[in-house]
C-alpha cells in the first residue's frame, strides 16, 4: 500500500503544478497579448488614417493631372503623396517587426505548452500503471477492510474516491493543454501568412513610391524650363499677398479702433452715471436731519463706486492702441478660443497642407524664398469652407489675385479664409463652429486651394498649431 500512497502523492503534486501553470498562463500570456494587441490596434488605426490621406491626395492629384502641362499644384500634390507613401512604407516595416515579436511570443508559448503536455501525459501514464495494480475489486476491498479503525476506513474510502477524480481531472487538463497548443500552432501559421502579405504590400508600395518620385522629377524638370513664367507668377502672387495683408491689417485696425471707441464710450457713460449717483447721495445727506451716520455711509459708498468707474475709464484710455478692447462676453470668447489650441476643426473636410506658414524655399526656383502668412490647404473645387469657431463675421471682400475673403472675429482673435469661390455669410453675422461660410475656388491651373490665417490682434500666428492633428 505504500506504493499506492506515494503514487497518489505524486499525482496530487502534478495536479497542483498543472493548476499553477494554467493560472500563470491565464494571467501572464493574455497580459502580454493585451500589450501586443494595444500596439497592433494603434498601428492599424494609423495605417488606416494614412491610407485615407493617400486616397484624398490621389483624388486631388487626379484633378490637377488632367492638364497637359505641369503645374505647381500638381507638384505640391506629388510631394505630399511621396510623404504619405513613405510613411505608409515605414508603418508596414513597423508591422513586420510587430509580427516578428508576436511570432516569437507564440513560439515560446507553444514550446512551453508542448513540454507541459509531454509531462502531463507521462504523469498520467504513471497513474494508469499504478491503478492497474489495484484495479480488481478484491484489492480495493482488502485495502478498505484492513483499516485499523472505522475512521481509517473512511479516510481510505475518500482516498480511493479522490484518486479516481484525480485521474479524470488529469484527462481534462491534458485535453485543455492539447487544445491550447493546437490553437497556438494555428496562430503561428496565421502570423506567417500575415508576414507574407505585409511584405508583398511593402514591396508593391516601394515600387509605387519610385514611380511617384519619377513623376515628381519630370514635373520639376518641366517647371524649371518655365523659370521666367514661374518668376512672373510668383511676383503676381506676392503682390496679391501684399494686398491681402493690407486688407486684413486695415480690417483688424478698424475693429481695434471701433472697439476702443465703444469701450471708452461705455466706461465714460458708466463713470458719469456713478458720479451722478454720488452727487445725489451727497445732496440727500445734506437734507438729512435724522440718521446722519447712515447718510454719510451711503455717500461714501456712492463715491467709492464713482471712483472705481473713473479708474476703469482711465485704464481703458491708457490701454495699448494695438489690442481689441473687449467686454465680458468677448473676453470669455477669446479665452475659450485660446484654450482650443491644437483642437480646432479644419476649415475643410478633406485636403492637405500644400504650403506652410512662414518663410521657406520655393519648390522649384533656386535661391528664391517665399513667405506665407497662413497655410494653404489643397482640396477639391467647390469644397465647403467652415468656420473653425464661434464668432462674428467682420469682413467679406474680394482681394484681386486672391479671390473672396471672409474674416471672423473671436474676441481678440481673428480667423481669415481666403481664395473662396462663393460666400454664404455677411458682415456682422454671428456664426457657429463648423458652420458653412462659403466654398473653395480653383485657379487658372485647376488647383483648388484655401488660404487659412489666424491673427491675435495685429500679430500673425501659425494656423497649423491651432488645428487638430489629422
């Protein structure tokens, strides 16, 4: 009987080890898989967004490519397409690296499961061998009735019962590990197939990128041969940009001036009203024959308010002349606009930034610098232009060489939308964020481009840092 007890102890020990393994497996493996899945999810979302951007660029490029001769709009679209294609290839490389990591983890888990399955089968074989020695009814009854006491008999009965349960549990555990092992092996095959697919796509994208670069070179070469024409167009564009800057500056100066006059008038009226109340309080105090102390306090209170009103009037007059004087509502609007930096919606639903803010080199002409007071967003002709924030329309005009313009005030901030084909708002109108204000026009080359600017009082800001990243 000593052999039987030792065998059963070994079985229980194996059972405990198996439960520990399954417990650790259920905790550790899914946690690693969760981290991998999170990275996988992020990567897939980024790939999806980039593919959507490539589709937008292709749509715009197809429109600009209908002309026989190369254009700057076509070159800008090709440049952006190269950037997006290169990013997609890098994302595919990250995908391959992630697949290699996932495959390595799967192989490690599979090896562990295979080893444990082998151990479980060996333990189960030992259990079957031990059970075979005592399988007949006589040995079991002899084992039970040879007990020295009734309590010992009950303990031996429980032992035999648990022994049978352990065998059945061992079978179930072997099947569980075997099923898990087969699942992991299938996952390995799936990951291998995914690797092949991603590698095929990457090779295809690399070939496409080379083709786009060849088109870019051809467009640059053709444009370079028209250097004189490009310089003339650049001069005309620069003249139009100067007219636009003057128009915006005059508009903002007008709003600053009118806001200052309005604020000074309001403060002067409030000061006069407070002074009149103070004078009335003094006259009432002079006529008071009863409660002189109360009358004196009321005079002091009225005079204090009058002094505060005169101080506010003086502060308004002394305020810098290059800032918008704002009331409480306008101050709140400006504050909420400032808090929306990096989160403002794009003024058009589709498109890409074809020319960035500031001074930079010309895309074709050597040693030539160009300056943009906003950003150009190339899109499709007729695309709806939307206000990026709540505000009041302060200017609607036509700028020669730049098309129609709409300027919207948000407290001390101004957003300006240029190169519009049509306008659907009027000066003085209040608009909400994402409300349509017009449509994008296309130039003589067939390029549809919106120029978007952000000003704070008379200072130009980089609009790209205000828009939500996409």
